[in-house]
């Protein structure tokens, strides 16, 4: 690993009472910036990401889960049974010497543990607490338990995704509200830290992952507020540009990662001007299409899109993607490849930017994981620690924070820690 550098949050300590994706991701973002992030876990209620696949080598185990590993880099793990009063008191002692607490359970859960904001303020008056619940702490749905796929549907994504004329909702393919909530939570924590530095005051952050997801649909929300109509589904098309979409190319026969068979490749094309349209016609060997009155102007092309697209689909399917991309780029036609994950992994630009970083893992040896996409010139982030094994740092952390060997032994014997 590279030599550790000080990050902008060096000296900041975060206690994570988190689960699944959104909360842990917020904590990881802060850890990448130099914060000391301590993940509180328990075998009584394993994080779902420690039990969900993919598992390394398809061998199950709480320390072999790729899902957990990807969103818990840079942290330490301590095992504390929060169902026990002694466990809650242990967390309070950690909070007393910390700066931020992140939790993403349903409202009421941490309060039942005696670890709500008012409880923690009594041990650390300037503590910052970030709650990333599904619906926020107020309102008729605030008590609902939620997960990302449910919030995708509730936020409106599922009525925006799909093809024109579809009636049924469609999932977008991933749980956007989770990582989006994590980014918002980390941002809120940074703003609260800035406020505390100026005023000495901590504060409570009530973040609704549902509302944060709705904010991603800004243009659709504005369109509805102005017209009173639900925006139609466009698939990969654009309200004004045409052609605009993805097109199947001939299968690639070489340059594939080992173990993968040749498969169809796709590229995207977006013509925003008449000049780009004429250049596209020349590249595909059909310059006469530029003179066709059906396709003369952007408006004409949009009106006759159903006639235009099949022509392009047929021509573009004759050659592989690399063939078309080289010629389209040279002609000034906006186009780009549609990557599968193997291609992302191999892309030289991704590698040059250190988006994939090799990290030592306590059980798996060296593994490659997603790095840090934000590059700060003066205070660069860094992946300082691999994802922790369950409870890997319990003894180390508690002793560092003032517990004696005897106290740790008593807690372990009582089952408060593991």
C-alpha cells in the first residue's frame, strides 16, 4: 500500500451504528478523507451485506462478502451487543471521544437502545449525529422501514424508466437511493463539522433518503409542476435530439477478457446539430439520407424517428463497435461505447486514474476494489485500511479508548463484546 497521507478529516472520529448500504457508504466516504471510522457490529444481527453475495470463491462467510467489502473500506470493526444496556454504555463511551455518529436504522431503533441524539448529547454536547432513514423523522410514513428498491418506486424512478407506451412500472436496475443517501449524509456531516468549527455547536441531521432520491429527478419534477402531466418514458431517446440512443454493433471477436465469449457490443450516438447529422450520414455510407426531406431538420428527424432508427440499426450492426467509434470520433459525431463491467475493469483510463485499487484483505489476500473518484489536489483521499473482519479491532479500539485489559475481559466474558 502507498504511504499514508493526512487527509482533510484527520483527527475526526466517526462512530457508525449502520447497516446495509447508505449508512456504511457515508462512513466510508468520510474515512477516505482521513476520518477514523469505527463500525459497531454484532453477531446477534449481522449486517445484511456480510451475508449477501457475491462471496469470494463462492465460499460463504461474513468476511468474504464482496458487498460488505466494497462499502466498508478504511474502517475498524468492533463487536458490541447493542441489545444489552452494557453495550449501549460502551458505545456512549466511544461517542464521548468522537465527533460524528451515523445511523441509518428506522426511526425509534437507536432510541430503544438508549442511543438517540438526546442520549448522546448528554455525554458529548457538541456531537454531530446524522440519521439516514427512509422517510425522515417526521411525517405519516416516518415509522416505515425502507430499502433502496422500495424507495426507487416511491420516488418516481420506476414510472420514468422504460419504453414509450409501457404501462407497468420498471425498476432502474440498482438501488440509487442507497448510495445517493450515503453521499448526501457525508455532505451533511461535513457541513455540520464546518458549522461546529465556527460556533462550537453540534447538531442533529434528519436526512430522508426518499427526498434525496426525488431530488435526482429535478427536470421531471419541474416538467410536471409546469404542465401537470407525467413526463413520458423515452427509453434512450431525447425529447429534441434525433438520432439519440444506443445501437447494437457486430460481435467483437478479440480483445475480450479471458473466459468471456464474444457477445454483441453497443454504442451510443447523440446528434445535437445538423452538421453532426450530416457527418453521421457520411460515416455510415448513406450521404443521401442528409437530403431526405423526412430528416432535413431536427424537428423533421424527431417526427420521423420511427423510420430513421431502424435504418441506423441495420447499418451499424454490420461492423463492430471499435470500427464505428474510430470513424465517428474522427468525423466529430458524439458517440461512446456501452461498457460491460469486464470492460470497465480493463479500461486504461480507469486504471490510470487509480479507480481500481489493490488492497490487502485479512482473509482473502490481495483484492481489487473501487477507489476514490474525487481527486483533491492538496488533501487527497486515500484508502487507508482494507474492509475489516467482523470484530477485528474490538480489543485494540477499546484499549486505545481507555479500557483496561481487565475491563475488556469482563465485557467479553459477559457477552457484551465478542
